[in-house]
């Protein structure tokens, strides 16, 4: 026995003698997971045999980076849980994610093969060198006849040619292997930078009045998990319903795999906190603008409000899913009894600890819909198909991205935001090139006149809408007339025949039904008067 092993055993015996507590190791199997929008609660079970008195059990297969305030341990058969200590397991062999380990194994396999190829190439090159070093033959001293010399030269030629071909092939193999190794090493570096979370372990101290077998339950919350909703919308024909497929993209990087667990998806978020806010006194004081630097130019902080910004939605990109006639409805139960909505899925799911999104089907629904087209030719020359649906409140929808299929074709992505929807939800189903919309300014009616100290400029736009489909369609066309907030700028001569005008927003709306191959002409006109010598953003 080595001195190192002897010391290790001695230390272990000393620790045991100091505590007087027997310690065993037990795997805790994860049976179910409640996944929140950000975070997840894991539920594990294990059965342990405990002696009378105090004992310690080291539970493995515990997630890493556990929220220790959420730790909850239960024991059956009258066993008392005295204490629990959690620690991350940073063992060297567990520092890599499953994907990184797979890449590393591939690198090692290729490096082993490359070593053999390099050895073969060296052997071939040595043979070529020997032939080249002995290629000079002194015919008078060798005793070789001309015929024998010719045969020997032919043999050398053939052998050298074969060796050179073999050398070239081995060099090609080495080049391809090196290129593949370079890509794998780069991929391994990227994978290692993903922040893989190693698993943890839980040391629990129990007390039992007698030797017994106890069923242990362990639950805790981990931050490195969550789910994002997405929807697939399918319209087979414009006279039928909208088929909505509710999906979840579940991810987890908890350090342990969720192997055939029962999933529950909750719309809650434990990271938001449970404490209600407190309103403190609001004390007024004089405000002094603070200059800040913005693109090498000193500006006032309030000027930031007027600077252009780009608003983006914090959503995960999704990919289009495959449609199946069989649905998950019979396996999913929706629970609305609590504060949050929970989708309980009765099918087992396996979610590896890789941080990648894994699709989980939740439910599907057929929604009766009426269809119309919507066009804003001032901003976009295409008409957009919309499905107007009611009764969506019972679907427990969340704001999310949509993948849209119309008449058997994938048409693009949209977004459902249920926060700003009233009774009727307008689902955008994409562009329809069969509805042709044009908007042009009438050059003949265009005029600019000077009246005293003012300029009056007339604008007339002609909008044409054509239905090239073989069925009648309903369409809404929107445009606008400018609104003046300056007394020196006057808008008059408004012309929007057949449309509805909103005096507050300046929006003009036309509603029409177009027969097959019918074209409808719309006219929008107005005049703007403003002081001569000034410019207006027309």
C-alpha cells in the first residue's frame, strides 16, 4: 500500500472517530420537474436503509447551483432530518458538458488516427530516401548486364512511383484530418465557454430511533432552466378554422440530466420575488440637467428621450414544427386554480443538461375565424391576411412568437401579444401577393401656390386595390392625413371619399369587399398651408 493511500485511509478513520456517524452514498432519482419561465423546481426520491441513531447520507445526482433557501427534505418511517449541507461537485471529470465530452472524444479518436497516418508517411518517406540515395549504379563494377540493369531500373521506377503515390495520399489524409481537428478544437472551445454547470451533492444527517428503511423526498429550485412559449398557426383554407398548436421550448443546464421525468410547465417566475412593493414618500427638489457624453457629443440627459431607438422583443427564436393530426390534449392537464397557470404533462420527457432548447408539445385548438386583408400602402405595398378570432381567453396564451402556415405553405413568423388585445384577436397570417395594392401621387393634381406670405401645397394620392383570387375577399385599407400642432400650419381640403376619418389620429380607413378580379380605386387628398420660406416635414 502506498504512503498516500495509507494517509487517506487514516484521515477517513480519524473523521469517523471524531463524528461517530456512519456515512453512506445514495443516488437520488429525479422524478418530476416544474419548469418556470425562469428557473425550475426539481423533485427527487430515494430509499435508504438507516441504522438506529444518527447517520449521514451523501445524495448524488443533485443539480448544481441550488437555491438553498428552497431546499425541502422529507423522510418517512418516523425518521428525523437533522441537517443538510449542499455543495457543488467540481470534480475534474465532470467539468465538461455532455456535448463537450463528445467533441473531446472525437478529437482524441482523430489524433490517434493521425498519429498512425503520420507514422506510415514517415516510413514511406524513408523508403523513398533509400531509393534516391542508391540510384547511382556503376555498370562496369556491378557485374550487371544491360538487360539486368534495365530490369532493375524498371523495378526502381515502379517502386518509387508507388511510394510517391502513397506519400501523396497520406499527405492528403493528414491535411483533411488537421482541418477536421482544427474545427473540432474551435467547437470545443466554444462549448467550454457556454458556462456548463456541474452537478452537486447533498449531505443529509438523519436520526432514527431504530434501524429502518425510509423513503426520502428532496425538492429544490435551480436557476439554470426555464421555458419559452411559441405557437404554430395553420390555416388549411380561408373558409376553415385556425389551428393553433401551443408549444414550449424547454432548456436546462442544471448539471444533471432529467431522464424520463414528469414535466409541469408553470407561467410563474420565482425570481420575481413574492414581497409586495412599499410606496415611500416622494420628495420634490429642483432638477439640474446633467450633461452626458453620447457619440463624442455632449448632450443633456433629457434629450435622450427624443433620440431614435430600436425596440426589440425579448423572445427566443423558434423554428417551424412538424404538424401531426394526433395531439397532446389527452396527456396535458391545465390547472388554473392557483396564482399561475400550470400545464401538467403526463408523458415522460428526457431533457439533457446542455442548455439547448427542446420542443415540448402542450396542446392544440381549432379556433373559428373570419378572414380579412389589411393594407397600409404608405408603408408597405403588400396586403396582409388576418384571421379574426374570439374566445382566445380560455387558451391561457402568453406573449410569444408564431410560426405561420397558410394553405400548406410556410409564410413566416409573427407575434402574439395578448396583453393589448380586447375581445377580438387579429392574427397576422402573412403577405398575400394575390392582392395587388398600389399607391401613387397624382402628378396632374399636384400644385404649389404662393398666396401672400403663405404657401399652399396640394396632395392627392390614388390607391388601387385588385383581387386576383378566384373568391371574393374583405379588405381594410389604411392611410393618413397629417395633423397640425402649430397654428402657422393649416391642413384643409381633406378628401377621403368612402373612408372613415379619425380627427384625433388623422387615420383614414376604407373597408371594402372585392369580387374576383375586381379593382377598386381610392382617393386621398389634402392641402397644407404654411409660411413662405419655411419647410414642413411633408
